[in-house]
C-alpha cells in the first residue's frame, strides 16, 4: 500500500536499497531534463520581464507627456541676488525690470514703561487690553483681554501669551538697569501698518497696563514696523513682508537687502532639457537590457531577431535628434545627451524645438506602446509553458513515487524469499548432519 515503509537489507541477505536508487536515478533522467528546461524558461521569462519593464518605463515618458506644459515654464533672474531673487510662473510676461529696494520689512517691538530690578520680584497688574492694528481702517483691529493678577514679570508674560499669543509674542527685555515687558509682532504679514510715533500710530498698543506704577508702553518703540518697499520706475510697491508677490502676474520678489537689481523674465526650457535627459536615460535602459539578452557569450536570446529588432527600431527613429546634435551615439548603442544643443535650438527657433519634441513623442510613443503589448504577450506565453511543464513534472514525480514504492515492495519480497530459502537450506543441512550422526557418521 502507498505510504508503507520498506527497509533495505533488514535480514542481512540482500542490500537492495542501492539497486532501487540506481534504477530510480535512471528513470528520473527525464525529470532532470524537464527541470533544466523549466529553469531555462524561467530565466528567459525573467529577462523578458526586465526588458518589458524598461520598455514600459520608456513608454510612460510619452504617455504622460504634455508638450504644452514643457514649453509653458518661465524663469526669472536677478542681476544682484544679494539684493533680491525672483521667481516666475507660466503667466508671467517676458520683461526686464529695473528694481530698487528702498526698504526692508520689520516687525514692531515695544517695551513697557514700567519694569522690575529683580526678576523674582512680585508685582500686581490690573486687567488690561492689548490692541493689534492690522490695517488703516478703524475696524482693522484685534483686541485681547488680559486678566488682572499678581506674580513675577514672567507670570505676566505667560498670561499675555495665553491670551494674545496668536499675533503677539510677549517676553522679558533687560535694558541694562531693569527688566521690562517686551511685546512684538508674531508675523509681520498680518499687518500693513507702519509705526509712526509722531502721529501716535502703532501696530501694538495697550490700555490699562500698569507695572510698578507706570502705565502702558514706551512711546519710542524698540523697533518700528515697516513695510518692504521697492521702486519700479515711478511706482512704489510695498508689502508687509520681504516677499512681494504678483508684482506682475506670477512674478514674486524675495528681498534680501536695500539696493538695485535688474529682473529679467524669459522662457524657461529646463523642462524640455529634463525631458530629453529622461529620454536618453530610458532609451539606454532598454538598449542595455537588449545587449545583455543578446550577448554572444552568455545572452539567453543570442540571434533572436525580435529582441535585436527592438534595438534597431529605436535607433532608426533617432535621425531628428542627430540632426540637431541633441544626442550622440555610443559604441554599445546607448546615447549621450548634449543639453547645450537644446539651448542652441531654443535660442534660434523655439517652434522648431517644439516640433522636434512632438515628432519624438509621436514616433516613439506609438512604437513603445505596441512593443509593451507584444512583450507582455511573450511573457504570458512563457508562463503558460512553465505552467504546463510544472504539470508534467508533478505527474512524472507522482509516477516515480509509485514506481519507487513498487520496487521497494518487490525487492523486500525477494529479500524475504531469499531469507526463507536460506532458512530452508540451513534446516536441510542440519537434518543431513543429524542423519549422518544417527548412522554413525562420527565414528
């Protein structure tokens, strides 16, 4: 029965295990050939998958490509990046502007009139309000109420930050003789008001604040609130921060220092160069995989016209790129990208550069999409062959298992028969000896 165990040479009469092993080895030679064939198929399938992946990545470059987007980019340059830097978007017109940065932005910082000589001193304060002025209109204010209490100056700081911390930062400032409450803007972008002590205009003000008998804030701010200002021709443009957006549609200036700079906006072809660089990288990935698969010494697809045809077809479509010197050919069939050739063509004829990108997209996109489908069908075919071979291997292994069981049963029977025969011979021999003795054979 299947599953039974038969031990070789159990009686010591016949070591049949090695005989069965030799028979099974001979019978399993077809299994070894099928296993070798399966490994070969798997290796070829894996190699094809790598090529298909490279083709798919190459194809994605074109399937996701918007030529319009490549040519929409604009760049903005500054003649003096120590004064300002600039960025532009697709909406920014191509212009050159002479910009004079006359003032950088700053936050308002004010100190309390009263203070303490020792930070551990206890003080008391009445309830008071803090007003934050955001704009020129009376309604452009935000008011915060601070409860009265007692404690150290640091305790008062904590109270203020709990109440007005969304727009105001309270801290302690030492002026050389005493410690005073300091209030400053948290974010200068929240207010367009500029400090003007002459007119009593402040971003931050208090009402009812008393520290050691002295009321409210010093009229001379530690630092005045200022808007950043730039002069362009006769027009002054200002911003509460050093970032001025939409000077022109999509043009942003980042101010660094006062001074002069020329800002130039023009078409930006960096995305076009990125496209061609990506094209070359993905082209080379396909070619390197083809070279490996068709290598004369260790390639699994030596002489395979379908695989070599990929390399030849891709190369046949390179003429437009060779024409403008955008790529050059290497000995192994890979390409080298020449980015300066893109700049040259962009300067001479931007429309011709755009037409070139369209041509490359049309030619390669169509071929690569077809190739992607073709090679996927090859991979599926290899999988079907592998599955079929696995089925044959499984059936053959089952057949060998049954034959092994049968051989072990037969040989165990032979060993048993030989053991029984030997026992019979031994009994006959003993009988003959006994008979001889009975007849006086020992005399």
